[in-house]
């Protein structure tokens, strides 16, 4: 079944990362799930509640934050 196959593909490609919060600087306070180089679901800082939205390229998003 194609639905089941899609589900397996998603699992294979999901990457879990813990990153430092770009806002408050807390170490590894944000758990990000990436799939196809895009974030999946909201990634929220444990310390300050800063949120990385779903569907962004993580590294590009963080670069843009630095530039502002
Ligand atoms: Zn934070």
C-alpha cells in the first residue's frame, strides 16, 4: 500500500537535532525534527518558549535570525 510506504520513507528521512536557542542561548534547549531538510512541527525552546516554525530550512532560518 502506498500510504504505508510513504510512512516508512518519512521515518527513514527524519533527523532529530538538539540546537542551542538563538534567542536565549540555552544549550541544546530546542529539539528540532527535520525531514527533507525542512523542520517538521513547531520546535520550542524549553527555557524561553522561542519557536522555530514548521517547514523552514533550519540553517537558513538561523542565519536570517543572526542578520536581523
Ligand atoms: Zn530560548
